[in-house]
């Protein structure tokens, strides 16, 4: 978990979106912390969560791999999924993280040991100290579980069960020292807001001395944000008590809408248009911290 002379950056969210931000931020940050949602209840993560009563490891794994030493064979192995019998669908990294958490007797110590093994250039931290259940108010009424929330139409608000889980003290400390706090890209309600739905964490984001940056998606996320422009994303964050200072968006990929915060417009997509290019995103984010 090396550090350098650059700014202290905290990235908040989950899934592939947070991993994309980390691949960019590692190019300019001196100290980098990923604060990761622990609401996942699907796939391999959901199975391990239910069977072992642990934090879902999938999003944590994606972030560790994004921060791993360049060319790491272990990082590549972390992403490989088994195809045989009882292990079918499990990523090796999920099993290793589960084992390290158990061996260390503490989730954060287990994650730090995984980061050491991978030669990670930053720290991966769970948003809360216990697994949580994501809950949403939507057209169909109240739905629970991240998988079900992803299928919901016209989500108005998300929260957690329990409603006020203890936030990671490591995450709170990092936010208190940050020069920049990056949220997004990623699924708005089930990744970004699933992390900042931890009340103590949301308050730490609000109080952070760092500039709060929202990185917009390149396209809508299925039913979750169908028809949303960037202004709709920012309004949803504000409705959950999270105000951003500036937005980074690619107007060729997503409509901006009527924003009342500054926006940095840049070409951010890879050649295939389906994901953020780390170098381009790093250039846009790096300029926002001088």
C-alpha cells in the first residue's frame, strides 16, 4: 500500500464503476483509499455472505485487483471463476478474501493482507463494519436486497437495514484527510448510494475538506436510471444528503441536463465506448486537485 507525493484521494462506491475510478486515480494520487459498499447479495458474493456470514467480497475483490501491482499474476488469478460442482461461479479472489478475513479475525486486517499480497497501491475499506441489506422505495413499493433493487422502476430513495450500521473508522479517517472525494461512475442507487447510505459515512463525506467530485456514467444502468441525465444523478445524490462540488462527464455519451454545479466536459470513453478510459479520466480528475 505504497504512497507518493500526490494528493490524498478517497473513492466511494462499488462494483466495476469504483474499480474504473481506482485505475484512474492511481495514476495521480499519492495516497488512495477505496470505500466500498457491502450491500451485494447476488452471485458468488451473496452465496459466501449467506454461507459464511461475512461481508460480500466481490466488490472488495474488484477494487483490490484494480489497485494491484501491474502485471500481477495473482491479480489475474483473483478474477478467474471456477466451473466445477460446488465451486461453480466463485471467483478465486472471493474465496481468498473470505479465508483471509477468517484467518485474521477482522475484515479490515484480512483486506490489508490481501492488498499486501497483490502489491496494491492503495487501501480497500468496507463502507460499514457489517454486511447490510439495501432497501428502496420505488413504484412497486418497498423492495429489499440489492438484486431486487436493481430490478425496481423509478427508485425514489434508498436506505439500509440496519438503518445506522457502524461505519469503518478507517474510511472516516481517510475522508477527514482527503484532498479529493470521488463518487461514481457506477450504478447510482445500488453502488454509489449504497455506500453513502451509511449515515456516518455520508456525514463524513459532507464534512470532508476534499473537493467532492461526481463522475457520470457513460450510459443508463438498466431500469435503475433509465432516462436519467447527469443532472438527475446529481439531484438523486442531493436528495440523499450528498452535495457534490463538481461533475466530470462525457457529453458525447450521456446528456448533461440542467446542472447547477460546475461540470468538466471531456472525452472519457474507451474506443469501444463501454467503459471509462483510465488515462483520460485520470487527466480530468487530476486537474481538479491541481
